């Protein structure tokens, strides 16, 4: 993703879901990410990064298991969790940053 650094360096918190289409738990995260995105509206940016198509970004942030969710604030990772995470928890973490 060519504009990834530009997106995570904005003033708005950015929640990134590192995933792959072959990953079962990642598929479980899809509706959770959509719900989170809809609930947050324009308070935050929510992205999905396919680890197979974006190996450099995945390596840079040490993504070793998926799904991994990383919350960025001003370009820096401020929260991270691997595995399926419920929307309520994601929204709580993002709202701490706004």
C-alpha cells in the first residue's frame, strides 16, 4: 500500500487489521471491522492490510500472526492485539485516542 505511511501519520487514529484471505479467524474479523468502522464514523481511519500483498509493511511492524490489529496515533503504534477482538474493545481503544 503506497500511501500507508501518509494515512497512519495523520492526526486521526488509524486502526489497521493485518489479515489474509485464507485465514479463518481473519474472516471472522471482517464483520467486526465493518461494525467498528461504521460506529466510529470519521473519528478514525480503519484499514485492512493483506499481509500477502503487503509484505514490507507486515515485516516492518513485526506481524507474525494474523489477524493482528494495530492502532496508530501520529504514525506510532500505540496498541496492538492478535486474534479475534470484539468491536466494543476496538472502539474503546480508538476512543482513548480521540
